[in-house]
C-alpha cells in the first residue's frame, strides 16, 4: 500500500503512511490535534461571545500551569442512529483528566458546549465515570464543570443510564473525597442531581442555569410564566432555593472561589486539611484589637450587631489586614453565617447566628444550611467553631406547616453526630431549644465558652415575665413599673451565663477580648481528639 492510499476502516488522510513509525507518530499527532479542537471555530466563537470560556480554557484556569494530564482524549461515541455515525468527534464533548491546584492533586471533568452542545451520551458519561472512579481510588477531590444541553436525545436510554452511573459515583464519593460542581452554563433535567449531591455548587451570575423543567414546560403544564433567569438562574439558586453556595461575578471569580475552597479541605476523609505554619503569639496576650470586643455587644438586648466582626477577630490575619475567612452560602438564609477560616494556620468551620438578620433566629433555611455545613466539616475532619446569639426558632404558621420541627432537628442531628473538635462561644442570647441546638455541651461540644453578656435561659425576660406573672401584672396599679422591676429581677437571676457555668454546661465565662486566645488553646488541646460513634449501618437523619 502506498503512502497516498487510505487505510480501510479508518479516516487517516492519504498523505500519512501508518505503516511506518513516522507515519504512526504523525497520525497520533493528527488525532490529538483533532481532539484538542473538536469544537468548530464557529462554535468556539459563539461560546466566547457569550462571555464563556471553552472546556479546556476552564481547566487551564483551574489547574496549575502545565499540570493537566488528559485521559480518554481519543474516546468517540459508538452510536449510529440519526446520522451520528457521520459525526464522531474525539473526546465526545467532555474533557477529563487530572492535575494539581496549588500543588495538590485533583481530578476534573469539563463539559464542552462546543461539541454536541455538551450533551451527554454513553461515551461522554463513561469518561466522567472513569475520572470519578480515579478520584475515589487515589483519594483526591473531583471538580466537575457543567455546561450541557442535557441528555443526548439520539442515544436514548443509554444516556439516561450513564446519568444514573454518575449519580451512583457521587453518592459513593460523598464524604470520602470533596466534590465541587461549577455550573458554567445550562444544567437541566436529570443532570441537576449530580451537582445537588456534591459538596459545593458554584454558579456564575447571568450565565448559569439549573432546573428540572424549563420555562416552556412549566408554562404548558401549570400556566406559570417565568423567565429562565428567575426560574433557575444563579441569583435564584443563591438567594431562594439554597441549591448554590456561591454567586460568582464571572467565570474567573467562580474558579478562584473553588481554589479557595480546596485550600481549606483535605484531599480525602483519611487526611487532615492543609495546615500552614502560622502560630499565634506564644503568650496569647490580649491586644488592643482584641479589646474592641469588650465594648462590642450593645447594652440593649434588642439592638443588633454584626457577627462577622466577632468572627474576624478570632480568625488569623491573612497578612493584608483582612481576616482569613471564606463565607459559604452568604446570600441564602443570612440569619446564620457559615464558612471556613483558619486559626493558627489550621482550617476551622465556622457556624454563627447573625443578629443583623431576623435577630439571629433559626428558621427552616438556616437550620438546613448549618446542618449541611456541620456535616461537611465532620466528613472532612474540619473542627467546628460556633458563635451563638439566638433568641429561638422563628415562629409562624408557614414555618410550622413547612416542617420546622423535622427540619430544625437536622441541626441537632448534625452537631450530635459530629466527632470533630467542637468549640462554642455564646456571645449573647441562647434561648430555649435553640440553646441546645447551637453546639451546646449537651450535643457533644468539647469546649463551651460564654461572654458575661450571655443570656442562657428558657426564653427572654419579657416573655418569661408575661407568663410567670400574668395575674400579678393584671392586678397591679402600675403594671408597667411592676413589669420593668420583674424583668430586671429575672435577668439578674436567670438571664446570665453563671447558672450554666455552675452546672458545667459552660466551661468558662470569659471576657470577649480573650476569645481568640481561648479558642486557640481549645483547638490545640483538641487536636488529638478521638471519638467513635456506636456501630451501625447509618443513622436515620430526619430528611
């Protein structure tokens, strides 16, 4: 056979002779080039025009330069119906492989919207399954970049089957290796359940969409008229549904957030999170900055303050004057704050009531947000630091009818089940059942501190007085004066941290300025903590 004759059964150009070593190498280079440019120039141009990167550009932005190793680069679909046998691009619309972020290995897949609209077929799905299996075997995080038109209709049920195989891997990897989903475009139908199972979902403002059924189907079935953005846009999922954990301004911002997240997490559940040599002052002396907290809580129990300030005083300094704290789900259920920070260079997960929002009350969304975060920390060996200022659970028929009992119980379950070090600081209110729920000693917290401003009681003084002295107030000549006197008496006797301290429910009552030092010492003491749960297949969390 001459060099100009095509090889039967292949698409090798006539000018490559695959019977020579040189020709074989040329053929390999040609195939690799085709895989790297599987999307047409027009499709890539359209992707860029939308302000979106291509799959390979996204991977390059995420991973350390030159670290990406692609796998299954030359995979192609095997379908023949509906003209697919004439369109068999290498890679089949998804780029998979592994590399490093800040020198630490991760596995990654990126759906390529420029090839078949990023639609998932059998081989496409098999590639994702392969890289997820690799992540589980090697114990490294997996980052999935989603930008897909959904299941490949031409391939029918095999596409649906591969979605199921991916979901199964998501579940098997849950709590074993960190899983992060980047939604960089559409993600609709059954495809949304993979990001839903992963630990963190990041969406890009005005570029990302997730929904089970789109606006057209909803209009047909229910008559509702809703835009794609309102239904499943990044802002909706960050503020209303809570399905997303970060609202990125653009793709670069989304990728930077994922890198920051990975820096707080271990590679897998058998390792500790990365630690940096950043020891605190050996004497843990109180600084002028620490003393700012001594006057921080208002004298009036009804006046709010920003709990972010308290958190920032306890976290390490990044070196540029800001605190080492990365908030998660900042736009959803803002009455509770969750996020990752560092104390002495070591990761901690922070859960804190936020008096600036709904007075810091716990509602359904806040309970589920915090419970999920505590369980994530526990799965990946990140200590939990809790700041408490909670007047109780949010009252109302909507909360009761929507299941605050069952859904609030998730937070109880999460704290009680967690075996990582747990440190709690009560800054002001800790009322009723919410006191128990927020990292109390009774749910297994290791070290519990309270500020002198703490009010640990069944309820606030005003409500308690109205119940305890209803008859006396009704008969009084001056009920307002009597009520004020009884409230002051109640606060002196019960609304303080000292009864709890006498019982051992609080380990120490501390000046606010001493908080960082106490947290540092507590976390040092708990580094060697070992706790196991009773043998069981799994618990039955109230879902």
